């Protein structure tokens, strides 16, 4: 396996950080929430078959500029510019969570360069994600899980955040949502982040929250010509599987696979099956 390499690629007036590792055909992985979480949750055996090309969105990680004013659509255009400068003709793009919106926009906006889109624990309609997810949470979550969420929120509220950096506070707020995100409520996931991602707060404020109020690609799914694989956890309450279940048939070449023992991170909670499904899909492309 080829060791990781790092470079900056100029796109318009910013430089985007790109970290590449693995061997084999490339997969572009956009991220505005740090690279380390994905390096620690996508299992290393995937790197024996494919090269992961992590691209940090503007204003996050080691990339310059700011995500203010950016949308999933404009970030997909940034990703395509990186693709071109890397000399990749047709790219597989894999986006987890909010980054799944970037991946889908790539498939829609750059069809001539989209080999496939992989949507991991994401949805085609973020404007409905939290309302649908919380409704199911209220209906089916156990009392102990609800108590854990309430306890996490209370502990977060009791923290003295006056001197806390915005990025750290944003990460702590996300970690406090653990019962909504992970199927295993006892799993210790803090170390998976490998520290506090730079730019997490402004990316959350400028991209994730605004897009959560307005973004839906459902009306345009029929125009996404490339193969799309949606990989969803049954117990993901922030990106609920219902939204892909009701929309997958709108895709000309869409496949939905549901992980029955996972929450928002099937790549980690059911890693063996996740890897098998992903690699089989990628082999079929060639």
C-alpha cells in the first residue's frame, strides 16, 4: 500500500488540502469536518483496493479561504476542479453525512466526470432529515437511550464554555448527540476524531445548518445518470433511512443497502459487511 501524501491544490482564490492514501482506482472523499475521523472509521482494508483522496473543503482543515456563502453545489464544483487538476477523468465520489449532499451534487452537475456516487449515512433531502429522524426517535427509542441523550445535553449545558474555542464547542455539541448517531450507546467514539477539526464551527454555521433548512435534490434525482449506492444505518436518527427508501427509485441507477445494526456510521459499526458491499459495487463498475 502506498503511504499517505499531502498537497495543496489551487482552486480559484483558495488552496484546498488533499490527502491521498491507498492503492488502486481513486475515490474522492470531500470533508468539511476533518480527515482523521474518516481515516479512523473507514477500515484500512479498503485501502488495499482503492486510493482514498480526501479533499478538505475551503476554510477547513489545512485548506485556505472560508466556507461562508458556500453550498453543496458550489463545493461540488470545487471538488470537480480538484478532480481535473489531479488528472482523474471520471471520479467515484463518496460522501458521508452532510458530504453526501456534495457527492450527489457532483453527480448531477458534472455527469461527464462522474463514474459513481456513494452516499454513506446521508439523505437526498436534508430539509426533512431532522424532523423525520426525531419523529422516529420519539416513537421507538428506549427509555434508557432517551435518558442518555438528556444527560448528555445537561452535562453539555453545565460546561463553562466562555473560554472554549468555537471548533471544540461544536465538536462537543456533536458528541453529545451520541444516542442519535451511534447504535451502540456505550461506544467511546471521542478518540475517533483525532483532535478538534479546524474550521468545524464555521463549516457547521455556514454550510451544514443553512443547507439543512433548504437542500433537497429529490426533484432532480432522475437527472443523476451515474450509478448511486446509498448505504444507510437503520438507527440513524440524523440522516434517517426513510428518505432514501422513498426516493431511491427516482434514480435511474440507484441501489439502497440498509445496515440493520448501525446508526450514522455503518462503515465503523458494521465494517466487514460495509466493506464487502462497497467493494462489490466498485468492482461492478469496471
